[in-house]
């Protein structure tokens, strides 16, 4: 039995999505910028995908820009606003638990003279709105807070932060600070209505929602000052030049459309998540759930097992045919401890040894039961080895 439980890293492309994409490789292959029928046929596919995306986000089609993924979208949001408003202010607020692409971009901007404030989460992994509010100064031009964490699954109060920012802008009669959220992990499970959230920008990624890799989008509210990401042709209204990846965009649109049709399945995933958490706590002594018990993504489980190194548990599960993660797949080559777990107060050894299990549409109770059968003896064996006990 081969079991995939690393859906936060990537999801399998839905066959319905794939079938939607296929004609745009060899049949409807035109360049959407061409005026002839081949180009217009491709352009129609892009327009349909943009409408699907806009409907999901509750925004205007003109506010949806296609990118190569959430990493590009996040880079564009931070660098673009910083460049556009550098004469108005030099302060940016984000959090200690953002995705590495946000943190790396913030570090880059710091070297360009911008001042970055990193908000520390509570021990449950959730940011306090009041901490964000206290950090705002008259020089704050941008605030970026991820919607849901990719490691521990905690859901941030984005709607509350959005309302607070709007009140401050109204009170001070300023157009800034602007508000961005990385919603790559959230799209499958949370309400991404940009009006309810009060965000000015929102990033999303195709391969996190059963769509293709190498495609994403950035929602940019009309009137948000942002510099173009790439110069060249006039694609994406001159904001992101380059020939559009038509098959991937079509796939993204279909994947977004399907999100709404899987709400019942998400409830089943949440039940399996709770079943898994309850049984791990029951069957494995000294197991610690990382992140809030309730305010977490419906598919996310993240544990630290005392005196059982996470990578050893992962490799032992791999032998049993189970694929999980020790944290963010984007940092899998990094031997340093999880910055997210350190931020919520875990000691170095625990932050270095977490196990992330993320469920998906293909996850069944039978698969979870198999995991629960093999995981406890694996943890026990690794703990014995750590204590120097001979294993027969």
C-alpha cells in the first residue's frame, strides 16, 4: 500500500483539470496575443479562467493577474508595493512564521533600506491583531500576513486584520498601509472572498489545489500602487510581461472552479484529521500537537515526538509506503530547525524533529488506520535507539 500524506507540499493534478488543459497543448495552441483565430481561441481559454478566478475571489476580472506560482506572486506583492511607495514610507510588517519566499523577500528589501518588523505569534501559532496594530507607524506602507501556515496549519485572523487596517487608513486619511496575504494553503479550505477579508492583494498557487505546477495568480485590488514585475510585451496589462502559459492558466481556472464542489469532501477530511490527532495523542506517549487544536486547516496535522527525530520517523514511514514531511517541502534541503516551530516557542531539538501529515481528497480512513498501526512502533523503536537500548 502506497499512501501519500504530503498534500501541503503539492497535490495530484485532478483528472478533470488535466482533461480541460489537454486541448491547449496541441489543438488550441495559439499565442493569445495573436489576432487570428488560433490566438483568439487561446485568449478565450484565458478569459474563462480569469472569470472563474475572479468569481471565486469575489473581485473584478481586471484585478486577477496570472503568475508562475505563489512564490512569484509573493515577491511581486512585496517588491512591487515597496518600489511604488518608497518615497512615501519605508516600513513593512510581516510575521515570523511566513513562508520562506516572504521572509527572503523581506530580507532582500531590508538590504535596500526598508525597515521590516516581524510579528511573533502566540504559542498556538496565531498572530494577535493588537500586535500588528501596535507595530504600525506613519511610515508603514505594507503589511503581509499569511492566511494559513504551511507547516502547522494555523489560520490567521485575516478578516480582523483587514478591518483594523481599513479603520487606521480612514482615521489617518491615508491610502496605506496596504494589506497582502499569502493564501496558497488556504484556497482549498477557507473563504477567500477578498471583500470579506479586506485584503488589497492575495497570492495563490495551482499545484496546491489539484491543478498544474508552475502557475498561480496575484489578486491586486484596483488602485493599489504596485510596480510591474516583468517588463517586455504588454501581457497582463503590461504588469507581468511574457507569453502566457495557456494550458496551465486553463488548468488553474478549472481547479479553482472545482474547489467549491469539494466542500463536502473537506468536511470528511476534517473528521479524518481529528480522528488522526486524537489517536496519535492516545497511542504515542509524549506526542505534542503543534499549532492550535481547532483554528487549523482541515487537512493539517503537525506533531513533535519527544526523543524521536522527525527525519528518522519520516524515513521509517517511507519504508512502510507512507509519504509525509518534516516541515515545509520548500526547505527540505535545509538542516536548520523549523523557523515556525522556534517562533511558537518549541526548543531547538523539538523544532528540528517535527512530522507534518497533510491529508487530501484521496485520503481514506483505511489509509489513516494503516498509518496509526505503523507509526507508534516506529516512534518507540527510534526512542529506544536514542536511549541506547539494543533492538532485537
